[in-house]
C-alpha cells in the first residue's frame, strides 16, 4: 500500500536528484535545513536558554516553598528573589527568541529556498 509518506520520500528523492544543494540538506518535519549553516546552528543553541531559565525559576519557587514550610524567612525571600529574576530573564529570552524565529523563518525562506536548475 502506498502512503503519503512514501510519496513524500519519493518526491524529496526527485528534488535531491535535480538540485545541487540537496546533498547538504536534512529534511524533517516538513522543513529543509542546511547542515553547514551557522545561522541555523546558532538559533538551535539559543532555544535552550529560556527553557533552562524557566525550569530554574520553578526550582527556586519550590526552594522558597520548602523554606517557608521550615519557617526560614531569609531563605524563602532569597528563593522568591531568584525565581523572580530567573522568570524575568526567561521572558526577555522568549521575546528575543521570537525575533530569532522570525529571522530564521525569513533566512530559511530566502537563503535555503530550493531553486530550479
């Protein structure tokens, strides 16, 4: 039985056979990305920073809750202070990341567009 995935793989093989840039490409999730593109690599590494900050903010909130249960006011305040700054930096990182995503989208559409021979 021929599935849509089979037709897609067949179509991508046909494109690769007609295009000189295709051997450097990785196809996945409906996108074509160059392996040796430094912009794509840089954007991929920047994705993890806001996620780490948000997880850290959650950890600091848990730390503050544990300190509050143990009636340790300075530790609870420190945990809430660190959680607040971690959250603020994560929101700033997400805002910058949205700009990067728009830039990546434009970069991929203009630089990595498959051009006919």
